[in-house]
């Protein structure tokens, strides 16, 4: 069942101090109706589906809880890390995870889904011995096939809004970092120039462009108040300055499994909590399992709720 709200203790632990950002986890209801007609978008991220830990049952419970939303979503955005991990696994293990993800999704909802690639969705970057790049499924070839997209970055329109999906997962050694390759950046500039004067823009990426919570990802970091470009988009200032020049109203990410909201350069940023919580091990620090519900208005404003669900009780 859905939880109607988050406890005062959890809210306080969410560091709701005002330092130019609103980081309180808001008490929400799954049936909150917007005060005016709006486009409703649900952002589910970091599902990390795998056969173990009843992960598929948990994802199924999240999808089932969507049926309690009133009004219903117009569409879903899945924010990356759809499966537990295919960076370092056998082809059989990769196919097992993706098959389970698709089976659960297709049984759980008929809503249109727009996917965002996450670092754990990329095949073979971390295998030892190294997987040959000539493998037909290597890297984002598998991501494209399994997410059923021709390209891992794209845009689309719905109602009064323009939506942009970025792929900011880049390879470095056997790992990843957050950035855009030159071709994608040029595509983004052209897309912004074409659409900025017509409609407000909502942008999705897996790794946050701006966020406080990467600083808190590790409970006991070696060097406090520092983070890596594996957790926060590398040199994101020029990208944010670019977005701020146009009609970008909202940038939404996942990846950290923690939740915050902030406003920077007149753009609103939301880093969403994870459907899987702590990788199906309960809440991740102060943030329980959940997903984001965005009500988007024609004038470019929005409302955001973080909706939690009790998957242990529901499955």
C-alpha cells in the first residue's frame, strides 16, 4: 500500500535548512489532485531489477501503486539503472535481468514509457577480462536494444511541454563518469534553439546536473564536502548556463538514491529517490522507496511530490 506521508523525523533528516534549496521530503498523498488541469508525469528511477531480494516483486508493487494516483499519469519516465547491473556480468546474467525487468513492466502498466540510460544499464564496460568492443551487445548497444530506443538521447513533446532525455553516462577505464560527448552537446544546442521560444522544457538525465545529495551519498567520506564526477555531472556549470539561457524549467535525475530539490540560475533541479531504496535493502539513509510525481502546468510552473509505497506489505 502507499504511505500517505513521511515522518517528521525523516523530513528533518532531509536537511531542510534554507541554503538556496528546498530539501525537505514533502508529506504527500497518492491521490493529491492538482488545483488546475495539468500534465502528470511520473519519474521512476533506479529500479535495479534482479532475481534476488524480491526486486521484481518490489518493482511490481511500485507499478501497482500508480493505479492509486488521481489523476492518472499521462506517461512514465524511467530514469536509469533499470536492472541491477550489466556492467560486469555474463551475457546470460544480463539477459536474465533484462527479461525480468520487461516482464514486470509489461505486466504492471500499459502507460507509455520514456527511458533514460543509467550506468548499470551499460553492458560489459567493467568485465575482467575485458569484453571485446566488437561484441554485438557491448556498451550501449545493449542499452538501446533493451530500452527500445534508436538513440540514448532524444526529445519529444506532450501537451504544452517539450521534454529532453540526455545520456550523460560516459566511459573512463572500467568505470563511468557524468558528461555529454560533443555530438550530443551539439544536438542539445540545436534542440534548445528550435524549441526554447515555443514551450517550457523538462529535462531528464541519470546523473544529476546540480544536487546537494552526492555530498551525502557516503556516510563517512574520506574528504567531506567533496564528490566525484561519477556522482555529479562533470563540469556541469557550462551546461546549466546553456539550459538557463532557454526555456528550461525543470531538470530531473536519479542515480544517488537520495532526494533533494534546488533552484539554480532560475532552473529547478530535482534529484529523485529510488524505487529500490537501498538496492532493495530498505530505505537508503533517510529516503524510503518511492518515485516522483510531477504536475506540469501550461504556464511553465510545476508541482512535485515524492510518493512512497510499502512494497514489503504489498507483495
